[in-house]
């Protein structure tokens, strides 16, 4: 098979890079790193395949990549790409659904436990030498087990969160999604335990609201002052999807006005989170640096799937996971 030109725009594990190098001419250049930017720009016009993540591949960038056949994202979320432009040029977009579901659900649960039981705050109290007497009611947390979970987004990862909540913690699950989900066919273990619920009803009944939504035109800014205003007083909010689905000033107002007890955030509208963001130091926010899928096992599985997708696409075969840009 003819060797093609591949541009790797975010580092890959060595064994996965070797798979690419065995078949194609590979340039590794991360445009986020100033010293690598010119190598990235030099390789872009010749690249037939792009593989990486966490960098916006917008229309202007695509215009400089005239030979591009396929982009393989090492992520399931595809909000960094320009679907209409890709579709118009017939460029395939591949991604990594499925292999990260359980790991991301674990991260969301870690945030849910940490916020409800004030784990980070109380651990700091010990570390800073402020544990001088038995803690009193003012530092008690709230139970997780048995509480009602409201899920915004009930796709692959949302369902993995729902399984933990319903089967492990005895939590009734309410979910809001764009399409109804046939539980009998897709998640029979959740029959009778998870219920498709209109958004306002979900917000008024959930003790903990978890957003696990992709970022798209329909979800950008969707979690706004109205949504926070409909939540139960004292609710906890977790975002494991994308930061820009939330209007961050409205989130801060809900925290400061006491509607929300706490927020656990893995994702932010701007990442890395700017130093002057009030979300970084807010006493009732537990922030994480976008680590949903960041385990050794899962990041390797994502890289492996992304490389397989790219190799297949460049060989004219059907990749394992293609994102349908026609309906984005
Ligand atoms: N924090 C992290 O590290 C990670 C974040 N993510 C984010 O999570 C997202 C979800 O991943 P999956 O569960 O695999 O996606 P999926 O496509 O399986 O599920 C998406 C769900 O959101 C719902 N949805 C979409 N638009 C909606 C709207 N306008 N209103 C209501 N519901 C809507 C869909 O109906 C579906 O239930 C990814 O697109 C990515 O952005 C994914 C992996 C890791
Ligand atoms: O896969 C994604 O979309 C992420 O955000 C990181 O795993």
C-alpha cells in the first residue's frame, strides 16, 4: 500500500505511534506548543491524515490542509471540528466512542461523592492542621445513596453513570435526552430504575443534576439561569460533558444565591481554566482539569482505537468509529 502523509497533532503512546510509522510517513507536531507550531504548519498542506485531540480544527485550518482525507480524533467529543466543512469536502471524521464510558462515569461519580461528602474541603482541613476537634454539623455532608439523580444526556456515558447510581447506590434516575431511549433494548438493567422525564420536572425533583452532554449548536449555553432556577434549593450540579454547555456566570450566581449547594466540574468553557476564573477558587466548587478519561488504560485504548480508525480510513476501509458529519 502507498505510504501516505500523517500529521500527529497531539502525542501518542509509543506503541501506537509505531503502528502509524510502520505504514505511513509521520510528522509529530503539537500546534499548542510554540516551538512545534511551524512544523505543524509546514506539514499541514501535505497531510492526508490528521490524528490528535484538544485543538480546534476549524474551517481556516482545514483550508490550509488541501490534501486531507481523514481526521481521527483521540476523543469521543467532536466539538473541535467543523462538521459542515468536513462534510462538504468529503473528509472523514473518526472518534473514540465506547472505550472510555466506564472511566468517565467513574470520574463523574468521584465528583458526585466529593461534592456531596465535602471530601476535598475536609481533607484540606486535616492537611492544614485545622482538625482540632470532632467535626460538627456545620461540616457534615449529605448522603448520596437513595438520592434522586437527574441526568442531562443519556447516551453511552450517561447510561454508565445511571448504572452506577441505580444499581450501586439505590438512586432513582431521571434522564433528559434528545431522543427517547428504549431501555428494554439498550439498558434492560435500568428498566424501572431510570425514567425519561421532561426537563423542568427533572430539575425540580433531582437532588443531584449531572450534565453529560456533547457540545453542539443545540446544547451551547443550554444550562442557563432558567435551568439553575428550576433546580431544587440545595441541589448539587456536576458537569462531565463540555464546559460551554453551561453559562458559567449563571452557575456562579446559583452558587452564590444558595440555589446550588455545590458544583463538581471536570470541564470549563475555557480550558485550561484561566487563573482569574472565580470557579477556580470558589469554596463550593470542586474543579478538575478535564480528567474524565485520563487513566493509563483508557487513554491507551482511545489512542489504539484512533490509530486503527486512521489506518483503516487511509487504506480505503471502513473505520471502526466514524462520526456522521451529515447530521451534526
Ligand atoms: N470530561 C471528559 O473527559 C469527557 C467528556 N465527554 C463529553 O461527553 C459527551 C457525551 O459522550 P457520549 O455519552 O459518548 O455521547 P452520546 O452521543 O452517546 O450521548 C449524548 C447524549 O446527549 C443527548 N443530547 C444531545 N443533544 C441534546 C440536547 N440538545 N438536549 C438534550 N439532550 C441532548 C443525546 O440525546 C444523548 O443522550 C461527549 O460528546 C464529550 O463532549 C466525553 C468523554 C470524556
Ligand atoms: O473524549 C472526549 O471527548 C474527552 O473529553 C476526553 O476524553
